[in-house]
């Protein structure tokens, strides 16, 4: 039986990459957008080199130009591109990698995200932060998540204490955490990482 998958996002230190991989995280996220967790390409290269085989390497962008994304991809090997700011499907697919659009829960009520992003690898529901991408530490109304033909990724204010309730309510394929497992912005807590991943993986994947 496969279980809900866990992504640890906003990694900035080698020891946090090791802690996340050791805890059984299925994907690790590296931020190339305005954020306390933003990395340069050189910083990311050092961290990504430590990601073990079988763990997905995700690059996070917020309203990037095509050139910004290509510059990262020229130097780094990524498995998935995560786009915030709700760019169009054609923009996201031009990089010829699986992509994950982050959508505002409120906007998903009006238009099915799977219709707007027919080529996406999944749909990420996240709290909206006009000042940056993710890491708000705020949850949203989980009832806004709609059923989809695409895998649902759930983010936004998740932490070791509430992830079980979130998974039970939404039944996502993935959960995604950043600030909820930190001791300070960009500084992950190994014990919180372990607790979060364990709680998420107690549930079967839909």
C-alpha cells in the first residue's frame, strides 16, 4: 500500500537536506523566488548534489521570466518545476519537465485547476502570500480543495501537529511543508521533519 508522499521545501543547509532525506521525505524543494529561503544557483548546486537517488528535486519559482528558469536548468538537474503566481499552462510546459502549478484555493472554486493546467503533474493548493511564494505558516479552508483527475498536493500552514487532520480532510496525494518544520526562517528542525513525515505517511494515498 502506498502512503501519502511528503515534500520538504525551502531547504538552505546541507544538514537539513540530510535530515529530510533521512526522515523519508519523497521530495525536496529549493526556492528560486523572493523568500528568506531563496538560493543562488551555486548554493542550490551544493545542496542538490546531496539529494539521494529516488528523492525528487523540485525547483520553486514565482512569476519568473523564461530566462530565469532556463538559467537554473542550465546548471541544475531538477525533476519537477513548481510555479507560484498562477502562470499559464503553455508557459509552464515549455521547459519540458513535469510541472506543478500552485493555485489559490478561492480561485479553484470558479475554474477547475485541472482544466486550466491540462499538462500539469498535479495541482498544489497553497495559502496565498502576495509578498512571496509559500512559507506563510497560515492554513486555509480545506473544504475549498476540489476533487481532481490530477494528484492533489496540499500546502499552507501545515506542521507536525495538524498534518494528520489535513490529510484526513483533504485526502491529498502529497503534503508540502516549509515554515511548519522550522526553528527560524530557512532553518529546519530535524525532529519536526521526522514527526511531519511520519504523520503524513500514516495515511494511504488516494
